[in-house]
């Protein structure tokens, strides 16, 4: 389960600020370990932390190790939910699993046509392929390249799309709009978050 943690400040702002560095070090440690996906202040005071897919015992351990919790600076409200949809690039598994990320880079002389053709192939996959978790299509600032950044449950289910004539036909159309295209599959090796 993903957990949304709502932090409410129990101490004045100067005490919160005095222990901000310790809290940020805690956030960074757990973000780098893949346990925390998002964190930040709330407009109305307090803060929000969104965890990766963690069991309740791990979430309890996470909360109990936060300096703000240990020092009585903030209380936590925990809202668990089952994440069924995520934007490509958001990896919710805290520990490495069989999932893969596809990065397909295509050079092109007509980025809009290449994006349109690639979008047709990806929409077909979205409607038919088991294990597809989503895709993000990017165009280079210079307009000479298109990137497909897609998440898959595992390599086997990704490779199965090439057995689908409907996908192959659409992918061949996409390839004709490019001057070259190459894809690779990747797994997460390490996560490094901003140090601020």
C-alpha cells in the first residue's frame, strides 16, 4: 500500500526550523532507499510525505525514526491506499523487483509526425498488453529526437508485444518517421534525491 502521511506541527515554527536539517536528512535517507516518493510542506502548515508501496510495519518504523516524531515536533496521520495508476517514471516499489523501464530514443526530422506515430503504437499497447504500466513521450528541445519512457511489470511481458501483429504494424510505421531508433531496457540501480 501507498501511504499518505499528514504531519501536523505540535511545536512553534522556530522549533520546527531548528530541527529541519535532521528531518531533511531523514527524508533524503528514506527517499534514496526508495521508501519515500514525495515530501513537502503544506500551504496551511504541517507537511505531507507520500511513501512507496510499503507494509504497515515499515511505515510505522519510518514514522518512528523521523526526528520530528521522536522529539514531539509533529504528529502523523496515516492514510493508506492501493495505487492502481501511476505516471510513467514513478516507481512505487521500494525494493528492486522484476520491473523494467524502456527508453526508446529516435532521431527524426519531423518530431510531431514521429510522436503521433509512436503514440499510436503506445495507445495500442495500453489497450492490449498485459504488464504495461504507462508511457511518457518526450520531444527534444531542438526537435530532432523523440524519447519513449515506458514502465513494464517485467521484461517477458514487454518482449511479448513483438508477437502482436497490430503493435508490429504500428511500430514499423513509427520507424519510417525516424532517421534512426534504438531502445534499451533498464532496472533501477540506485536512487539519488536532491540534497536541499
